[in-house]
């Protein structure tokens, strides 16, 4: 992960990679447990939403915001699968 220009500004690169990559079983030669995957996926959900809010300069989203849906579909296609898995949807409180 070190030296990857896509991750230089991401403090939580490990969490983002594990959360984003559904079939990943190890990272940097280290296996991780189911609990870490769950935590990383939950972090990923939170980060996708907060990234969109930062991009738009807003502090909250309306439920089922179509602009956010388009953003998530284009930039983070796994977001919707994880919402279905964890039942998070667009619920801001559950993602804090």
C-alpha cells in the first residue's frame, strides 16, 4: 500500500481497500478475520457517504438522494451491495 498515489491521502487505506474489494482474503500478505472485514465494510459505507457530502459541501443527505445514488453507482458500486448486506441504506445515524 505504501507509495500508492491513489492512497497517499487516505489515512484509513486498509479499511477502504478491504471494504471495497469483496473477494479479497488477505492484504499485504496478512489474512484478516471476519470481524475486521465487517468493520472495514462499515467504515467504507460511512466514507462513501461522507466523501459525497464533502464533494457537494453539504452536512446531510435527503433519503434516497438520486444524485448520491448516481455518485455511489459510478464511483463505489459495492456501496449498494453492502447496504443490502448490513441494512444501512441512506441512514446517516447508522453510519456514524
